[in-house]
C-alpha cells in the first residue's frame, strides 16, 4: 500500500529576523552619529539667545569658565599673554574668527576685558557663543 503524500507547502521567507537586524543596524548608526559632534571648548553653561546663529568654521576658541579662568583652544592661559598667543595663531592678511565661549555666570567686566585684548589684533572677528533655548 501506498501512503498518501502530504501536500507540499510553498516556500516562505520569514522577514521578521531581517527587520530585527535592520533596526539593530539603524540603532547603531543613530548612536554612532551622536558621538561625532565636535566640542570646541571647555564645558561651560552658555547663555541662551533666540537669535543665535551657527558659525561655519571657527579657528580659535577662547573659553572663560565659571571662576573666570581663561583657556585658549582648551589650554589654560593668562589674560596678559592672550594677545600674543592669538597673534601667533593668526596668519598675516587673513581674517580669523575668535569665538568667546563664556559661562553665563562670568561677570560682564571679565568678558569685556577679554574682548578688549582680542580687538587689538588686526584681522580678528569676534563672536560670542550662545545656545538656543
């Protein structure tokens, strides 16, 4: 006697594991792009400004922390030697953007003193860092 054959099922592709893999890859790319942001200054609490604009390229960053200490491109510096150090980084006949990254609790006088020192250098454009609220 012959056994009745079972009917053949059509081949199927299960896409659930493929969707899981795609979501895992997507999550990896999203998380990795979060770490690609560039930090130009030291960690300070920037003041909020609704009209803040993003600068295309920053060459020099001067940071004033909460205690009023200065840093030039993340290196501690004294106010008296700030002008000379920035002049060494500025090439002749080239305008350079200097971003002042001051903590919101720093006194106005300290920021003005730094700006005064930087304005003595020819070819320097000043910008003050702020973040959108």
